[in-house]
C-alpha cells in the first residue's frame, strides 16, 4: 500500500512545456503531413499506370537493348554466366580473399559490368570488346581511380571509389 | 469550422462553430466523444485548428507518460513530438468505434519503445531539484526530501524492464484500469496484474536500502 501511494506521488502527471507545440509545428514543416492511405495507393497506381503507358509508347520507336543481370557471390558461377551471356572470358580468381566480395554482374550491348566490394568500398570492372587491332595494351591510370588495359582482345576498365583501393581491387583477378 | 483554444487545455477547450457567423460557443471536455469525433474529422480534413485543439486536449497526458517512462525531459519532448506527428499522419487509420484515448495511448507507448530502441541515454532529473532549492526557506528541507524521494523512485522506475515500466506508468501516472492497460499494451488483464505485481516487488527491493 505504501509503495502504491509513493508511486502515485512520484509519478504524478505533469504539464507539457509550452515549447512542445513549437517543436511539433517545426517538425510538421520538415516532415509534411502524410496523406491518407487511399490517396497514397491512388498515387502509386497512377505512377505505375503512367510508367506502363510510357513504356508502351516508347517501345515501338526505341528498342532499348535488353539488360540482363546476375546477382552472385560465387566467382566460378559468375565467370560462367559472363561467358554465356557476353562471350567474354574474365579471369576471376576461383577463390577470392575475404577483402573482396562479389555483388554480381550485368550485361548490355556487348559489355559486362562486374560489381564488387574491395574492402568496404565499391569497385567495378567493366569489360568490353577491344577496338580492331588492339590485342594487348598495358595498364593506364586514368585519374587515380580508374585504370584501363586491353588483354586478349578484351578491354578492361577498373574503377574504384578511392585510389587507395586499387591494389586491393586488383585481387578480383590477381593473386596477392 | 473554427476551433478556438482556451487557456486551460489540459482536459477542456473552447469550441466555436463558425459558418459565416458564430453560432455557438461552449466549453467542451476531451472525454466528450462527439466533440472528439468532430475534432478528429477536422484533423482528417487537414484542419489546422482542429489539430491544435486535439494537441491542447492531450498534450499533458502524452508528455506525462513520455516523461515518466523515459525519466528524461529531453527524451520526453522527443517522444511527445513523435507521438503527435504519428497522430497526424495516422489519424485516418483511427476507427471511431474504438476509444480514441486507447488509440492515442498506443501511439505514445510505441513512441516510448521506439525512443528506447534508439538507445537514448537516461539523464537524472534536475528540474525538481532546482525548483526545490528555489522554494521559500521554511519549505526547502521538506521539498528537497520530497524531491529526492521522487527522483529516487523515478530513477528506479526508469530502470525497470519496458514491459514492467509501461504498466507502472499507465497505472500511476494515468490512473488507468487493468482492462484499459491491457487494451493498450495488447495483453490480458491478468498479465497486466502479474506485471504490476512483479514491478511492485522489484521496486520494493530496489528502494528498500533508502527506507
């Protein structure tokens, strides 16, 4: 009984500070009032219908080349997928070090882009057909964050978020 | 419709219906279901005055729960603000057959839990101590003792597990029944009784060194 009366005294209701209204008002300005669920659904449906209509209108006039993507962390499987979809032979290492994590690849218009993480940052290896006569061109640094070379008739372009990641990013194909 | 707010908004406010000319003016109680429904309708239509009236009617209850649950005035402000923003964005979900108070209490409880998940640090109460020191000389000692006891209890309550703390706050700050608490936290009245009983025992044990 004594505990309950102590709790009643200690936890009594209080008056909200006057500045609470200002806080709510300023937050409302920063975060506009959410509209009703029905309105949101109606808007979403409108956007989807507009996108479908746009794609139907555009499709006869302009055929975008098909984009195929493959999310995969296994280098052997990814290498096989790239070979099957583009004909490129990308010499990925069979066993990647822990610092390299594959994300996947996407292919379009005779080129393939392999996305992965080197350390904690993104890196991309773009592979395309080399120009006629270009059989082998040594590595060339573009701006410290990208490097390009030609090997076996394929042009490779490696791009990193940070030039410091370059050595690490090379381990996608090269040994330590 | 124009909703005018009066000076004392804790449980009542003044409504004026205005359709070109003032037709009526009356003091309304927040427990008046029809009035609350009318204000809620106004909020659904985006009527800023209706939201202000709702805010004024419930701000103290929302803030009190937030303060007693968090034990921290800054956290309580964040929780109260979050609750009213949720109220505004989800008012369309409220169904009039249910109790608005219970619906709002659920929003507050969820905001309290969300705030805790964000890992807020608990700060000691200082406001009460400052008030006590600033009180007239003859009552300073009494007030300090009272404030110290309240702070100690509040600190121990703030360390209870969330499921125990929320039933304690709803019971002692809001004076809700077991059935009402059960409806808000989503459990049976028996579970509420059990949690309260358990919380009482924990509080007794943790406060016993000071008795």
